[in-house]
């Protein structure tokens, strides 16, 4: 079993899944408020944890389907226990090997893409799973410009790919995305990095054909 899966299986059982929801919730919800969900849409969350983002999105009136995937089987079990809507679906898989009929309007990932064996392969798959004109929102607190979080890999002792904002942009461009970035800061947080750097969101739009 790989280290990432093992770690997140443990987190699913020891309360860390809920802690992640609390830790990231404020910035993620602030970011999601900037997205227009006015037309009927489908949504995929890559690395869904206990499903908290999927549940939030499924509650949007225009959401037709919200799917969460996680490579941790125990996280998926947690998600299924918390289902609130028939629009939700949870699948135990990683993005690279995901088999799915159909494409999504929006794909989201918070603090999970840097665990992939290959960010390039994961991004290629995400690009394929998006409809033309669809968007991928990738949130990360772990990037080189944010000096305080760069040491996480040593603490976690599992595979984590550390990149700069510039490198993230080029990954997205190389796959074919039009790219924008946005920093969401938590200005009242006691942690300096949350106030000053915040969460980096890389927004990739697949060109409409």
C-alpha cells in the first residue's frame, strides 16, 4: 500500500478528515463564492476526503451531479456515511485510473494534486474529463513561495511534489488550459502564512471548441 493511501486511511479514522474540513473550509468556501453556478452543471472533487465540498456543491440548486473520488477507501466510506442528497456519488479511485462515462463542467481539488505520482498525468486526465469551456480549480497551501508550508513534506514523510506558483501555471498551460491564479487569504488567522500568503488557487479553463 502506498504511503499516501495509508496516511489518509488513518486520517479517516482519527478525526483528521474533519480537521482538514475545518482547516481549509474558510478559504475554500470563500473561493467557491466567486464561481457562478447559475446554469445546470456537473462537478467532480479530486481527493474529496470526507465529502464536505461535494455535499456543499450538491446543495446548489443547479447542480445535477456531484462526484467525489479519493484513493483512500476509508475516506470514501466516511463520505458515504454523510450523504445528504441523491446528487452525490463517491468512488474509491485515484484520478489517473478513474474510469467514468461522461464529462464534467467543473473539477475541483484541494490539497490533493501534489500527492499524485505524476502531476502531468493527473492534469491530462482532468483535462480529458472536462467539457469544452469547463474549469478546473486546484487549491494548494503547499507551494514554494509560501515558505512556512514548504517543510510539510519532511513532517508528513510521504510523497508530496513541491512547486512554485510559476511552475504550477506552466503545468496547466502545457496540458492546454488557459490559466489564472488567485490567492485567498484568511486575514484574521493567527498563522502568519494564512494571513500573508494564503491558499493558492490555479484556475484552468479548457478552451471551448
